[in-house]
C-alpha cells in the first residue's frame, strides 16, 4: 500500500523535518516507500514530509536519474536566478513561475550511507531546491507575492471542491 501524499493545507507541510541520525532498516524502508509514492504520482520529486514523515529525506527523478537523498544540504548557490514553472504534488493542479538560483550544489547521504554531491544548473537544480524547501516547511507558493498566492490558492480550493475533472491535470511540473 503506497503512502498517501498529504495535501495543502495539511499542517505537517509547514513543519521542519528532523535530521536522520542513523540509516537503519526503517529509513531504508522509508526510502523505498518515498520513491514508490513519487513514481505513482508521476512526480519529479517528493520529500518525506509530503507523506507525513518529518525526516530529512527527499527523492528526485529527473532525466531518468533517480536519487534518494538523506539530510540534503545546499552548499553552494549560483549568482544567476532563473524563472521556471513549478507545481507541487501537495498542491495539485496549482502552478506558477518561480524565480530561484539557476545552479545549486547539494551534499547528502545515500540510503547506503555514502556521501554524494550533486551539482546542477537545470531542472534537477530546481527540483532539489523545491524538495529541500519541503524539509523546512517552505512551499513554492511562499515565493509569490500575496495577490498571486491568494489567487492561486483560491483556484486550488475551487479545483479541490470540484474534484479531479478540472483542466490542468498536468503532472509534468509536479514536485
Ligand atoms: Zn512540492
């Protein structure tokens, strides 16, 4: 049974996730379940708080490269910012252009306990920033000005009420 993805405004999405102290069987199981939930939802990424687990773990699936990252940290950000369309599996069908650094370098541990460094200036960089934000209770809508955020959330709430029949059922930008 796949883990259920929590939807906005579930309060767990606003909480800070805890560092993972040791990679035991429970953590490895969580890694498998997180990947499964992301794949089923056809997302580019998913963070543990989105499945109700306040632990610092994310998974990403961009350009056929799958990563599970434990305690990921952004260690470098490029100077250049770029705008890109984002959505979120926890705020289905809501999308907005978000400005973020184009390039980031991230350090993390793999579920095998190995250190890994990812350096990217494309979609993966955006997904990594979006997912690491989830570990800190930050959502992509927080980057919008208030008017934009309110109109997006209004549309979101309406689409939640109307169910899954609404137009933008695009999973391509879902993070
Ligand atoms: Zn998200």
